[in-house]
C-alpha cells in the first residue's frame, strides 16, 4: 500500500528536482525577445556598437543548447556520486547547483552581464542531468514492487508540471516581459530550497543501505518506516539474494557494463529506449506547434495560451500514466505511445504539405500535434527511466543510469542542434525521419523488451539472463540459508525468551 512517508518522499524529491528540470526546459521560450534585447543593450553599453546579428544568434543558441550539454555532464557524475554519497545525499548536494544558478540568473540584469546567464544554463543543466537520473533510481529502490511503476512515473509527471509552470509564469501578463524575466529565471531556486530543508528528514534508499553500506539495521528501519509495518523480512531477504547474486561481479563501472555479457540486452534496450524517447521528435513537435497553430488561423497574441493548453494536456496524460502503468504494464504503454507518435508524424507530414491547398488540413495538423503529445506522455516520456531501475540490479544500476542519461542528453542536444537545419532542408518531411525512428523503436520493444510489472528485481534479472544466455549467480543453499539464518536466529531467540 501507499504510505504517507513514501508518498511524501516521492513528492519532495520530484518537486525539488524533476520539477526544475521541466521548468528550465521551457523557461526561456517566452521571454526570449526580452532577453535578446538585454544581450543587445549590454553589448552596446560595453562597446558603444550594436551587436552583430550573427553574434546574437550564436549567443542565443548557446543559451539554449548549454542546458542539454550541462545535462550530459550531470549524467556523467551520476555513477561516482550515488555510490559515494548515496541517492539522498546526491539529491541534497545537487540542490547547491540549482540555487547558485538561480541567484546568478536572477541578478544577471542588475550585474549587466549576459555571460552569467549562459554559465548558469550549464550549471542548471548539470543539476538536471543528475536529477533526471537520481530521482527515478532513488524512488524505484524505495518502492514496493506493486507500486514501482506508478511511483517511477511521478518524476516525469513533475517534469511536465515544471514545463507547464514555466509556460504559465512566462505569459506576457505575468513574468514573460521586460521587467519580469530575471525573476522568472531566478524562481527555480525555490523548489531546491524546500527540498534541502525537508528531504533530510526522510530515509536513504534501503537497498543502498543494505547492499552498498552493509547496514541491515538501518535498511530495516528505513523499510519499516516506508512500508508502515514491522515485518519487512521478505524484502530484506530479497535484497540479500540480489546482493549474493552480484557478489561474483562486484560494482560495475561504465566500461565493465559494456563488456559484461550478462547485461548485454538490458544495455542495448535502455540505449534504444532513451535514444528513441528523444529522437522521436518531441522537441521538434513542440517547436513546430506555434507555427502549426498560426497557420490554422490562431491569432499570434493567443498562441502562448495555446502553448499552455498543450502543456496542460501533457500533464493530464502523464498523470493518467501514473494510474494505469500498474494495471496495463510498462510494455503496452511504451508500444501504444510509440505507435501513436509514429502515426501522428506520418499524418502530420501529409497535413503540413496539403494545408495550402486543402483548407481543413491545418486543423488535422493540430489534431496530430495533440495526438503526438498524448502518445509521448503515456509511454516514451515516463517509462524508460522506470525500466532502467527495473532491468538492472544494485551493482550495475548507477552505471546504467549514467549510460541512459548520457544517451538521453546527447540525443536531446543533437535534435536541438540538427532540427533547424533539417527543417530548412526538408520542411515538413523532417517528420518522416521522426516517424521512422518511432517505428524502429516500436519494433525493438515488441521483440526484445519484457514486461516487468509486479516482478522483483531478481525475477526480471532471470528473464533477461535467458535472453543473454547466461546463468544467474544464485545457489539454492545460499538462497535458503544465507538471509534466513538471521530470521531463524530471531525466532529461536524469541521462543527461548518465552
């Protein structure tokens, strides 16, 4: 069952970390003209000359692309930090990045420096790179198996809420104006401050405490608090089994993860799912959305409200995924999501090509955008991070998140970099490339990725071991005697006391 401590730790870590990732993805879209104007004025004040158009474009593309680049650096810190500082410890340290960046961005106009904004976007990216990997790992390790999918989707839900919050606060009438944009950028520090003050009162991941720190007592106390009952022997026993099956392999580095045959298909699967998630064109669709609505006759002053409504659809559909992921399973949501995305991309290509000659085609393209966002929100966006937690055991999970996170941010950076050129060269046909990537990812998931709903980490490990054609390290005697001996001791002690 869902207990209050488990619900609170999920909400605090997702609000303090994932929310800000979403917020910073979209926060600079609305105030872009005012920020570019500030770049111009600052340059003019320093040199006495107006800024060259090409230089301004370069500075702005740096402002946008430094965030995913920072995300890549953040992903590379995941493995060393979660092993050294723990999951909770890493999230607490990570808040310092976000709060420093928030102060710098909030005061950039007063200090008359645009370089600080670009630097802060890198720092915010490092924060997001760590947050987008550590929060799903932390929550996945704390959740009971029957809630792991639902709680695993919560970080993605908060990412979409962060995007929506930035879109609403970025409206011209609120903070998306010449006076308000420094406040809009600086607000990102508040969730971090809340997390820094509240998260220390919650336990560390029980799996980390038992398997990596060797402290059964602390793991037991953490589990009892999270589950709301005293008897957590079954879960402790499962952790011991996992620990024992991994003793032979030791802690995985990224290099050993790539060379270890027993994790080959898990590794390929997360690379395909993470690349598919970003290369499926979700950023392209969001980028194109404004123009699609404009061509359908939506007035330019109303377009930002349309963007907010798309953000709201994204939140609602991700919330739906939280509720249905445990009943329908991960695989169905991934397949349905990618199929819907590929169909939307194909029809969108047709609609965009015909909208000058057929009047109602512009409305069809709006339907395609909404269908695409629904598809992405129920599967490709939230599920891959849940699958990384589930397909890897404790010793390989940090390295797996580091690989998955790096693929995610590299793909994100690539789409941001290449999409404008693709669009200039191919126009609407660029969506056919996204369609092909969605189809390829769908086929891979259909043939390779198993359903992980309601299974323990060890059960999933056995399914994948068959695919990798390896034996799972776990002997029958150990399974029976190693963890149970402690329980037997306790039972015999209590009976002797009676």
